[in-house]
């Protein structure tokens, strides 16, 4: 807990991510004297060039938590200080603990009030005299960093295949922060971004609505990072979008890794106004899931994987007529075998043989830059294998565009 970040110059790629996207609470990455040890720069570094070292000497500072006075070491984050005082944090939403899934300041799930202002506890450093409140009232306005609004001609996993083409069909925005640590993350500058200004749900919904009108499309998508992390924010955002887009053509689309998408969360999303969803199933075996997602704790990986499959089943069983459901599955021979792809296909068949299955070609990105991008021929083999299993609607991303259905 008492630690500081050190950059290893021989590994540094010089990409600037630690300066540009990381919400360094010290304001200056890699200053041993100032570092709060949050570890965000380590998580975000594509070169794996940051190590966390133990800090031995530190003095104490006085803070107040929920009105009570405590002493905690200086140069730790608010989250670490709260943990030292016995507060529990978790990477899967649990009663009695503060959900802190991204640890880079992107999702604001771990937010607390510090001197009256909402801040992410994972990337905020404690200071002398700080007053922290963990009691957020039911009606507080959640915030989250969301950025990258754009018109999209292809859409995401939960976009119906017949719409994908060469004109704009969707506007999308990207929520920062993710609970997974995929070494080949294709959107890593969003995933690890904690530096932008957080937005309220209504601010984000207004921007999305403006973009919808500007691009003259009906579909409004949110992806990430991981869109579902800050539940209160996402539900309020969807409600605000629905309020601003009351026409029957409006579609609200959520793309998600589905790892925390519990049944009650799905019910709430549908009640809020979600119309389309694209859950990803990142493997069938937990070992594959861990390799693809970079999650090292087996128990947590099992929970995430189980939740994502259960979310798929629950969506089909309860909302097939009401929502458009598209499933995403990964392919790259370095990460998952063809045998497992076939088994995933068989499992999907047992749940719904007509659901749209989109195979994503996992490319060299972020830390996994040495994996080759799957060729067109390889993706065609995947497509054939899933069609042979009996799935009716399979589309595959390839370097030459989509194959299928
Ligand atoms: S866990 Fe702190 S902002 Fe996401």
C-alpha cells in the first residue's frame, strides 16, 4: 500500500501515455517524493515500463472520514487510506464494499466526496486536513469520464448486421475505465484514461443527442472501456437519452464485456430504455478468459466469465423479443484455439441458434504487439466452423471487411 512508481527507461516506448492520459494524483508521474502509489501509470503503460516499489518512510496526516478524525500515512490514495481504516473495496459489485473496478480514475465507481467535491478515490491523494465522505445520498448526481463521440458506419457487436455498411448508421461514445486488463486492448487510450473532465449523465446525453441530429442517425451507442461499470451513471444516462429522444426510431445500444452484468442490472437497463445490447463472451475456459483479459486472479476471472455467460442466457430467455441482441466472441490463434471456438459455438447453439454472433479479429495492440492479425483465410475458417455448428447468423471481422452472415 505504501509504494511509489518508478519508470524503467530501457523499456519506455516514449509514447507519452503516462503524461497525457493518466490521472496522476501527484500531477507529475515518477517523482518518488510526490507519488501517491495509485499504480494508474503502471496499468496504462503499453511498454510495461513501470514498476511499483515499496515506500519505507512516510509521516502521518490527519484526515476526517464521515466526520471522524483519523491518522493515515501521507502519500497514499484516498482508496488506500480508506482500506487501511477497514473500508472494503471490490472488483465485482458487492454489498458492503465500494466498487473500484478500473483503478485509473475513468469510471468514477469508487467516487467519494472530498471536501464536498466528487472525486475518484483510486487516483486522489490524501492531504492534511482532508474531509472524506463515503455516504453518497441516493440522489447525488453520478459522473463519469466519457469521450470520443463519433459517427460510425459499422457500429459494434450489438449492431444488426444488415445495417453495417458505408454510410453513418450510429453515433457512439466511449466510457473510460475498464475492469479487464486485456493486453491487446484495442481502445487502451480510452480504457486507461482518467484525465478528462467527468460528465453528468444529462451532459453526456445532450452531446449524444446533438451528435445523433448532426449525423442524422437513429442509433446511439455507448462502448468503452467498459460501459457498465458505473451503474447509476449508465442508468441515468439511458433515461436521459430516452427523454431527449422520444421518437419510436431512436435506438439505445450498449456494448459491454458483460462481466458484471447481473440479472437485476439487465432488468434495470431494459426499464431505463436500452433497446440493443452487444455482450462479449471472451472464452469458454477460464484459462482462455484469463489470457485474453489479463485478469490474474482465478476466482475473479471465473466470476466475470460466469456472469457474462449468464447475462447472455438471461437476455435471450427474457428479452429476445424486446431487444436486439448481438454476441461478440474473440479470435486470434495466439489467444484461443479453433477447438474452443467450436465449443463456444455449441454452447451458443444450446441457448439460441439464431442470435447474431460477431467474431472479432483480435489484433496486435497495446502490450500484445507481437501477435499477428488473423488473416482473411483464418477468419473464413472460423466463420465456416461456426456455421457448421449450426449457428444461423455469424459475421466475422476481417482485414477485408465483414464476412457473413
Ligand atoms: S475504480 Fe476508481 S475511477 Fe474506476
